């Protein structure tokens, strides 16, 4: 926490020097980017890091406060934005909201840069920040939104994700890579973390001898050159993962292209070099082990220490609560809607008495993944009431409650329906992921939000959605 507060104070000093003219905009740009502050089409954008997608309800309320108090552009900026949108055929530009991203982070699109230091101070009170959510560095370590609770999971990947997060944060050797570098990890049979299209994808598993380790993939990616990642290690002992990642990123840092922005991702290097890339990684890994690997091998005691922070909440381990009969009566009166919600939005859990429930943020009148300050606060209330105060951002831009008692499902459905996030469309056509696109992003070639809204409006009939299927 002290580190985050110090980083916020450092940003405030940099901002003040920029506003006074002591630090030019060009000099300030890489400094603000290191803390997640972009400048988009109309206004600044902040990306807040959410490690492996997990949020406490208190953190969600801080995000709601930021949306309410800071995600508000000046009248001048907003007029320029609406004038710009008018040329595209629309003037509607919502403000005062957060946006869930496909890499489990949260973005704000209208915070004035002059208020960025105040926002960072507020984030620090909840142990949050935007460090390494932008720039050519190792980005947020993502995982399966069902990590630690999925029935098909062999090993909980979150402790390993946390160790990698700590290793990669402000890593001095990897602060200026050829391009951004994204790592995903899963411990489940189903690849819900999308490891096959990340720069590095990790599957934690047990081999035939029962030893825990990683299957390592590298060179996946989407964008203008979509590539499925290449398997570079069939099995790596778990305690060597930092050493091996060090080798992978070192090889990329050394040989990745810096002359062409569109050819700079590791997927281009892996595709071009093939086996030679793997050979270079293995040689670098062997060199690390021979010279300085001991310091980077993960001790069992350290893994045990981290694992203690990922135990199920005490309250959900207690005896199952009695079912809410009033809520059950409400659900039975609308049995078809309730049963559809159970089928689409409720997932099985490692604990037979619990369920994982997705709140759908794919609704009429909102861009996919957008949540107003009021909705963020309400989601935090649902987390406190039904999920031991925890919520997770999903890759599909929804929120997931991971610790819901089966007995509480009727009451949760009733509360989520009142909030407007109980649409039984998870995994169906209207549960689409959408980038901000040309409405907000300076790099966009097209407008994605209007298309998503048009599709959502067209396919409101749940019978039709279910007929179409996943």
C-alpha cells in the first residue's frame, strides 16, 4: 500500500510540473502512460489494474466513486466531443461510468488529466492503481474468472498469478520491451482464460507422476495478425516459472522488432523463427539456471504464504443458510424466466452448496461492459449480500459473483432483476464483447458500440436467442 501511495505522490509531482510548463507534454507522456493514463479521441482515459480480475466490494465502491465524481469532462471538452459525434450521426455520449475490459481491468473515459492525481490518491486508499496497464511492458496477469471455484480445475492458478504479478511489477529489465506483453494462466480443462492467444499462455497441471508444473505456450495474439500460440514447453516444474518467463521475455526483448510497430509483438517473432525461438529460450533458461537461477526459483514456503490469501471465505464454509421463501415464491411466479437465468447465468461450483453467478452487463441503452456509478455501487451491495464481498471481472465484460449459496439463488435473481443485470443471455448472441471503438478510441478504424447496440436491440427475444444458441 505504501508503494502505491508513493507512486501516486510521484505522479502528482509530475502532473504539477507538466501543468506549470516545467515538464513538456512529450516528456510527461511516457510518465503518465506508466500509470495507465492515455489520451483518447476526445478526453483522457484511465485503465485501472484488476489483478486476475478479482475485486473486493470496497474496491468496487471506490470505482463507483471515481465514476460519479471524476468521470465528468469539462463543458468545453464535452461540447467538442458531442460536436464530433454529430458528424458521425449521433450525439449521445454517456459519462460517469466504468467499463469492464476483456482483460479483466476497468477503464474510465472522461476523467480530466488535471484531476488524475486525485484519482490515483483515491485508488491508493483501496490498494488499487493503473501501473503497467499501458506501455511496452508486462501487463496485467489475467486468469479464468472461475479460478479457484471451477469443478474442472486441477490447480488454482491464482497464487501463481500473484507471484508473477509481483515479479513483473516494475521489473527493471522489462520496462521498455518492443511492444506490450500479456500473460494469461489457467488451471482448468476448458481454456476460459484464452491462453492460446496471449503472448504467453500458461496451464498449471499435474504430470503423470503427480508433480505440479506448467504447460507453456508463446506467441499467441489477436488484432490484425491473429495467431494461435505455439507450445514451447510441455512441462515446466512450478518453482521454475519465473526463471522460464525471464528467459522468454529476454529473448523477445533481444530479438523482437523495434523498427515496425505492427511487427513488434512476440507472435511475429515466434512465427518467423519457429524452433529457433524455442532453442534460444531454452539456452537462455539454461544460462539463468547456471548463473543466477537460485534467486528466482520459487521456494515452497513462499508459495504456501501466497496460497493462504486464496482460501474460500469463512462465511461460505459455514452451514448452508435457509432458503428465502419470499424470494422463492417470486421466482416460482415467473418460473420460465428464473429457470432460464439458472441455465445461462449460474455455473456449478467446487463446493456443491455454492454457485458462481454472472451479472449480465449487456443491456439495451448501454455499451457492452459499461456500468454507471449507481450500478457499480449496487453490484458491490450484491457482492456483500450474496458473495462474501467479492466480485470478478470476466473476459466477456460482465461481473461474476463467485461465492453464492445455492439457497440464495432466488433472492439474488430477484435483486439482480431489479438492478437490470439478470438478463439470461450469458453465452448467447447478445453477450458480445465490444471495444470502445471509434466513439472513444483514437486508434479505431470503425465504430463498434453502435453495431453492438443495434444487434442487442434486434435480438431482444429470448426465445429467438435460445433457438440460435451459443
